[in-house]
C-alpha cells in the first residue's frame, strides 16, 4: 500500500460559527475547483446522455400523449394533446394483444429454458472440463457476437422443411419434422430455439463466474455425508448462486421482452398468420407507418411490462430472510435485509 | 441531493406542461398554395441535386451527362441511396428542411410525402397526356399532381410453355374460367402446382388487387370513400381463395425457390413483373410465355414504378423541373430503358426500337394500358398491411371471403385515408 500522506483539508477561510448546528458544507475555493474539475470530466458523458438518452425518452413520453404523425415533423407543436387516447387505442388493438401473447409465450418458455441450459453447461464446464475450458467458453460465446443477419441465413437453411438438416436429422428417428418457419404453430418454437442458442453464451460466462463463489469444500463435505449430485445442485449450488441467477434472469428477461431481431430476419416481420409478431416488431411497424403517437404509447406499455417482470423476478429470486427456525436463544438480531443485493458476486 | 432531484423533476414537469399546452392543431386548414408556379424559359443552369435509389441511383449520374451536354451551365449531382433507408432519409430531410432539389419517390410513398406540403406541384410544362393514365394517377394526391412518373412496372402471367403444352392448354388464358381450368389441367398433367399466387405477407395485396380491379371493384370510389367490402371485392377474394382450397396454388413458397420451381415445371405459372425476364434468362431459361392477366369483367393489372418529385424548398427549382421534363421525353425514356431495363412511363417511347419489336415487352405495353395504381393516400401502406393480413387468413385458414372483406373495410375505415 502506498503511503501517501493526504494533506489535511486546508483550514477553511471561514470557520463555521460555533453553535451553527451540523457542519454546513461551505464552498471553499479548493472545493469549488474540485467541483469544477469533477463536472468538467463528467460533462461529456452527461451531455451525451442528456441529448441521446434522456431527451428521446422524455420526448417519446410527450409524443405518446399527442396525436403526432410523421408528417407533423416539420411543425411538431401543431398537434393535439389527446391524453391517454393513444394508450386506449393500443389496448383495443387485437394485433397488439396477439403480439403481446407471442412475446409472453417467448419469455415464459425462453427465459427458464435458457437459464437452465446455461446453468447446466456452466456447471459441466466448471467441474468436468478444466483444460479446454477457454476454448469452450469462446465457442459458446461466439453466437452472441456473430451478426444476426449471417446467423439468420444459416438458420433459415437449417430449418428448411424438406432439405434442412434439422428435419433430416429428425427423419432418422422417424419423426416427420414440421415446416418450421411456415407453420404458425411451429414458427415461435423455431425462434425460441434460435434465440436460446444465441444468448446462451452470455449467461454461461456469467454463471461460470458465479460458480467460482461456490466453495468446493462444501461440495466435498456434502458428498462425504452422502448427498448425490442432484441434491448438491439443489441445496448448495443454487442457493449460493441466487444473486447471480437473479442477475441473469433480469438481464435475459429485459432482453427477451424486447424480442425484435430474430422475427425480423427469420420470418421477415410477422411470420405466418402473425405468429411471430412481437411487441417491439409491432412498434417498429407503427413507427414505419408514421404513427409516432401510437408507437410511443406502445413503447411505454412495453416498458411497464419490463418493470413488472423485473419486480416479479426480484420477488422470486432475491435473498430472503432465513426461515426462523427456533426462538432466538441468544440476543443476536435475526433480521437481514430483504432487498436484493445488486448482482453482487461473492 | 434529493432537493436537487425534486427541483429538477418539478422543472421537467413544468416544461412538459408548457410544451403540451402549446400544442394544438390549428382549426383552419392551412392555405396550401397548390397552384404551380411556371418554370422560367431558357436553358437550365446551376447545380441540380438528385437523390435516387437502387440501380437507378447507380446509373443516373452517368446518364445525366447527356443533359449537361444540352445545358452546358447545368450540372447534375446524383446521390445513390439504398432502398431500405430511403423512406426514412427522405422523411428526415423533409423534417429538417434539408431536402435536395429532386428525389426519386416510390409510388406508394407519394401520398405521405405530398401531405407534408414539402413537394412542389407539377407545372404546366409537363402534361398529363404524355404518360400512361395509371402512371399519372400515382402522382396525383388530393387532385393535385406532384412530380412525374419516371418508370413503370406492371404484372403479367408467366407460364412454363412446356407444362402448358403437356396439359394441352393455351399458355395465354383470357378469362377467369380459362385461368382456372388451364392451371388445374397443368396440375393434372404433372405439375405440383398449377400457379403460384402470393398467399399473404408483405406485398400480397399487389397480386390480389388486379383480380379486384378485373372484377370491377376498386379501393375507393369517386367520393373518396373506401369500398373494400364491395360485392366485387368479395368475388375476387372468393376466386383467389378457390386456387388455394382446390390445391392449385401453394400456401407456402420457400424463399429463393420460385424461379427454380417455375423452370423445372413444378409450378405451372406465376404472376410477376418485368424483372423476372432478366432473372430467368440469367438462369438459362427462355421457354416461358407471357400473357396479360385474364379478364374478369374487364382487363386490369397492378402498376408500380417510381416517380420523380421536386421539393418546394429546392434551391434550383427551375433547373430541376427542366431536368425532369428532359427525362420524360420519349427518346430519353427509350435510352433509359436501354441502360436499365426500366419500362418507360411514356407511351410514345414504346413506338420504336426494342420496345416496339420485342414480343415479350409488347405484352407489358398492352398490360400497361389497363393497369391501375392504388390511390395515393397517406395511409395506404397501413391499409395495404391490413389487406395482407386478412388475405393470409383467407388463403391459409379458409376465412370466409365476405367476413374477410368486412374486417378489411372496418379496419381500413378506422385507419382512415389520412387526407
């Protein structure tokens, strides 16, 4: 540790008057200089954030309560304030509900599936393969960083009805594979399959990191006591991994609710009978039509859904009070925080 | 810190209130000057900035040098824009008032851009009679013409001649009944499907609407009211559906297999535009017959293509209109066809050269005389998407045509024409 003698904060020019109550932060010249320097360093980010993130969010909120369309762009104030009419119109639209159902189907099936698969692979990589683990990590992470358009071209080829490899492989087992992308019942499962394959990598890397926090000694002790692999997984690994699982679930949930790229490139929009139309895709379509007010309202409804899902995940997966087992004999406090740790990894 | 947070949230709320209270459409309709100012006489001069998409964007720059030879003081600067970015780019330019002098505009975008007030009405130096009526119709929004039709395309029937001969039917059916019987015969004689018609998804309306027009129906009537649930529309839907329920047309054509299936005879025939001549010949196949789409009550097909529009705030307005007027001359249109295979929108250009002698192009020329364009209303794309969606239910799930037509009409009325 470097031994630097920090200068004592210089004697302020004005001493706080006795009896002035709690010490009031006076703006001394040094403090002012430091503030200016701090703001100077922070200014570029703050500016970019305000202009490119905060301003669009606020302006889309304002757009969602007006009837603005694309042709009003030359004169954006020449629009009517319509209150929640846009939200009501969106909630009345049957295609919006279909998109919401499709997105819900995708999230309810996709999130647990990808978390389960990623956890299993992470555990396998952690315990089984130690030498080539770097190679496998890269291999699993590649789909995450590959261009979605290139991936879609290959997957469309794989999913072909008669000559695609998936259906040919199913044929070896005597199963007549469906027309994946052309059948309204099977198009969403095909999208789920592809999305899970694509996003496994991120979760595997996160879970591998989380698994480092599970002490091997606990596993050894449990094995000596006669616990089998399933019991060790359920009673040791998962509880210790809880914060990491929460982090993974929240990240994946937020990403999956905004499903957009896969349906766009695989089924070019809504898919057969709009079976792969997701909410983001519908918002994109409405923006394309120029219905900026309606599209903004829909975006805020999607935002609401994301917030609700995240709250639900925090409720289910965050650290809880240990169940009170017996009356506390000692005077030690039993309370522990109920709020979730912010993705802390031990 | 929380005090600062509270103050900033309050300030934000107040600003938003002020902004929203300042909103409000003025009740009076804006007094739009829709009379076109005349174009000055004499040669063009100055720099003319043009935006164009696709192949046209690539070829127009070199092609326009001929204009600079005739007008030595004028230079034409062409910026090529990809099609998928073009709509947003033009919309943004209009919003930011950064428009060029001239832009190529897809026919289905005219309604939307014209209603922003950013396009310049067509002056008298360009006469409607020079163009095919369907093509001129794509430039008219709310009874005012903007820009001019540059090139056109229309849809005709492509038939695999060998498949037709094998079935003993003519490859050029002239009526609805003949089309039905000949495609069924081709299927009975060995083709997997007698005809392929787009069953749904984006753009399917362009294959359905010709049948509606052939039946005598239309999208809007003379008063501007939508007529998507007329008996003629239902008839056309029922006829279209019959191809799918009888199994003559496939519900699903995997991407990229259309041409190979036509060439191999798996598909007996298909409906498409002039671009397929080149595509099929590139694959070494020339044994196909073109025919105008069959007659219901009358002959009709879909006309598409692109228009050229001048912007109101163009810096070099007069030269821009002169350039456009030069592009509409018969010999320029014929030369443009030679350069790009884009069909001219001017009938006079069809009277000489390849356009007059080539028998396949003659079919397109004949079809263009009866081809109809959808109305240039701002909300057309939305209504077209509704038609695509309901059409898919008709062909895939067997939805009753009358129910589908009523659903289309209801949703289209809710969307409105946008005028």
